DNA sequence: TCCATGTTTCAATTATTATTGAAACATGGA
DNA sequence: TCCATGTTTCAATAATAATTGAAACATGGA
């Protein structure tokens, strides 16, 4: 992950509305949420929501997929993990300091299909 | 960690100069770096650097401590860890998904004194 | 086809943020 | 005390971002 992309990803999350949107999606897991449902959960107006979802999407933090009249949004856990990894990269000059475990989801595809050849 | 603080922390990191500064400090570890040294490493002018360091400091991402004519800055690993934790909180509704280990430094105090009664 | 629903786009307004250079402040040593 | 060094502050400028409401677009069902 390049610095430029990291800044974009962080900037996408560094905003009240978008952080709320993203957390909703993280908690929803791979099933995701329809745009309207996100609007209900967060209280963000549809037009503003759309703006922020585009922002998150452009940053690679969320993915979307049409489903009938709905558009289902999901958190992109791959980008999320890469972001967390970047921030701790070369921590303390690479010396072992204090390894910590934390949960980090994988995208649904990784478990059901053969994707992510990263 | 409250949402407001998370947004502040993310905003602090979501900027080229500040991300570069913070990574320098993460890699320097608990020993930290003098402001002038950060300026050398990143190519950021002293006045701009000072502005960004204040921003990072205000967000709790870095700490500072005068040492003679120098001011030594260090990454605040406690805030950093709290930030990473917040982002993955309640991931997938709390269901176990894919635990991942990553390094995460502790502040020097935690290893040498009795602090962090969190 | 027509209508209701769900989502996105657009334009305008308002607010916030980064950068620069000069000047100020503080410290340690001669 | 005076000077050089290291850091911060200040004011001005330029650029970017968020919110709103109205309108447009697309889909599925009657």
C-alpha cells in the first residue's frame, strides 16, 4: 500500500459521518447494508450519504453492488487490514516490541471463492 | 476512546506531511526524534513542521519533552493502539472472523514504570 | 406504460486546512 | 552579556471539503 493511498484511506475515515458509515458496515460484516439502511442507522441524509459513500468507495474502504433497486455496501476488509499494517510497519525500527492480536475480518470472497491473488 | 477523539486522531494522520512525521517517530521507537531531525528526515520546513507536530500532539498521537535546546518528539503508542482497536471493534457483529496478529508498540513507560491503569 | 421507491448528481454556500516567510522566543556556551 | 542554534508563533494566501435542497436517474411492480 502506497503512502498516497494510505492518506486517502485515512482521510476517508477522518470524518464523523464517514466513520459512522464505515463502522456500521464493519459491524454488519460481509453481508453489508443497503444505502437506505445506512441512512436510517446514521441519520445522514440520502444526498450527503451518497457523497460520503463515494468518498469511501474512492478510497477503497467500501465496495458496492446493485441488488434490484437497492445498492448494497460492504466494508472492504482487505484495505482495512492493509491500512492497519501500514501504520505499524517498521515499528521501533523493526525490533520486536509488543505483538498484539486483534480481530480483522476478511472479505466474504476470500472464504467462498478463489480471489485476492495479492 | 470516543468517536470524536478517533476522528481527530485519524484526521491528524490523514495528511502527507503528518503521516510522514508519524511514521518517522514510529520507526524511531520510544527514543523519539528531535524536531530538527524530523525536519531533516522529512524535508518539511521548521514552521510547517511545528504546525503539524502541534496538530499531532493535540490529537494525542505524539508526545514531546524538552531536552536542552531540543524538543524530543515520540509517537504515542497507547493512542495508536486504541485507534486500531476502535476501527475493528465489533467487527462482523462480534462474531469471530479472522484474527490477525500485528506488532504494536507500547510506550516506554509501560515497560519501565507502573502506568496505564486503563 | 405509469407510478412509487431507492439512489445519485448538481450547484451554491459555508467552513476548515496547509503553506510560506518573517519574526519572536528560549536555551546553552563563549 | 552576547551570539548561534533550535523551535514556535503569526498573518496572509490559496486550496479543499461538508451540507443542503432540488432535480435527475434507474428499477420493479401494478
